């Protein structure tokens, strides 16, 4: 039986299905480390996106993509949104309630890691 603090998540069929676990920065508080250790069963891309949100706070899909491309390997914009959506479905990421204007002038949801 899985406890609420340690959800077991299914792997999704993507090009990178090897499981990994998110990590926190050395300067993060213990709660960030505890949250990162509590998540298992993510594929590599999901774990990278969760780690970005856990370490850097709420951000739009555009900013998540920018951080991902800077820190990790290539991911398409639609692939990044899909992996983030999966994290929402797993209960690991949620709408922060904040909106940020995009270059187009439209407002975009800021997503945040659920701790």
C-alpha cells in the first residue's frame, strides 16, 4: 500500500521511459528535499519538469520550456506541455492562481509544484 506522501506513478510511453527521481538544490530547505524524495515512478522528462517547478517556483509553460532547454536536453513545446499536464493529472503540479502575459498579450497560467 502506498502512503499519500509517497505516490507511485505510472510511467508513460514516451521516447524516454527510464524512471528517475527529482532532486532539490543543496541550498533548498529540508521540505524541498523531502518533497523531491517522496515522488517515484516518473519518467525522465516528467522528473525534469517537476524538478524545475520544485526548485524555481511557479512559471508558465513557456518558461518551463525555456528552463528545460537550458538545463536538460531537447523537448518540443507540445511535449513539454504534455509532460506538465501528466504531472497535473498525478497531483504533483497545480495551477498557482497567477496569470502572466505572454508576448502575444494573452494571459498564461503559472504552474507550481505541489509540495
